[in-house]
C-alpha cells in the first residue's frame, strides 16, 4: 500500500496552481526583468490544436533536435504514460497506446511535417489524452500548428544557442531521491542551465503574461534540483532564474539575491514541504 503522504504528492505545475498565493504571489512576476530578443523568425498567434500541446511539443522537439540525449530519454514522460496505461480495461481510450507511441517516436527525424505531426501526437500522451479523455483519432493536426511549431522550435534553438544552454533535462536523473510531502517530480522536461541561470523554456498562449503560478513553479524546480548533491557542481554558479517564452521572444529574469529568505522558507516548508 502506498504511503499516505505519497498519495498527497502532485507535480510542481499542479502544486503551483493549487497553492493559494497572495495577489502579488510568493515570487512576484514584477521582480523579473523583461528583455525582448529581436528575431526574424515569424510566429503566428493562430493554432488549430490546444495550446498545451503547442507548448510541450515545441520544447520536446527543441530538445530532440539540439541535444545529444536519445529520443527515448527526451520523450520519456509521454512514453512512460503510454506504456503504463496501454490497453488498460479501466481506460477505454488506451487501446494500442504503447505501439502507437513507439511508432510516433520512430517517425521523428527533424522539422519536416511528418516529424512535427508525430511529435504532437506523441506529446499528447504527456497529459492531453489522459486528462481530456480524448482518443488519438480525435486529435486533428492542421497545417497552421505544424508551421507554427516549426517556427517556435527555431526560435527556441536560436535562443538556446545564444545563451549556451547545457544539460538536456533528461540529465537531471534521480531527482526522486529528494523527498517531499507535497510534491513528486516524475521527470524534468523543460528546464535548462546556461552557467549562471536556471531556465524554463516555454510557449505562452497568445496574450498570456507571466503569472505568479509560473514563477512559483520555476522556484519549486530550482529548489528541488539545487538541493540534490549530484547536481551541486552544476548549480554552484547559478545566480539567476529565468523564463524564455518563444511566442513573444521575451526573457524574464530575476536575481536569486532579490528573493527574500522568508519566501524561500515558505516555499520549502509550506509549498514543497521537504522531508526532514
């Protein structure tokens, strides 16, 4: 039987959404310095698939095409969801998930149309099919989203190259050794280092602005990873937290020294609740 405390554990993303914050939030978005990066890569605000899939697929494809990690490691979370739930009699929509996921993975070669469509369909296992109870054949991928994701990945690659991002998120292994009452991290998929900055790469929805939920989630991931002894050398030089949004091509950066000790204590003791 699972430990009762473990049953309370949820992802950092969900914890950041559910934790009740003040109006300004624990990590006020206004503390972040906003910088627009000029680019010639055009991106449309019109998509024909859910924004959650646009965001996740862009990050997954960027990683798959720009880091040395195996595609199986890059897409580990959706592959695991498909494998563990395939043909589950309690999940009628799960028929053939395992085989379909591996088929999609094999089709991902670059930024051609077939690769992008396959990446979108594979990424759907991350949360879309299970959360929305949508069957694979109900996800219609149109030309607008294929073209847009291609451009968003290119913007992400342009940014990553300019700041020198290191360590594919799949390298943050064994994070489950850091125990928490409230949070369980099954894997890291959108966070990177460039030396002195811990980044999250994302794609905002059209019109979306930086939120207190987004900044809290970033802080949660930083506090988890920097606490792990095996990553101490990587994080010893980190002095800033940052978010890059490929849709606006903006960066949002805050100095760790500008985050009060009171906030760090609240996040550690009340939001994350690290095991003593």
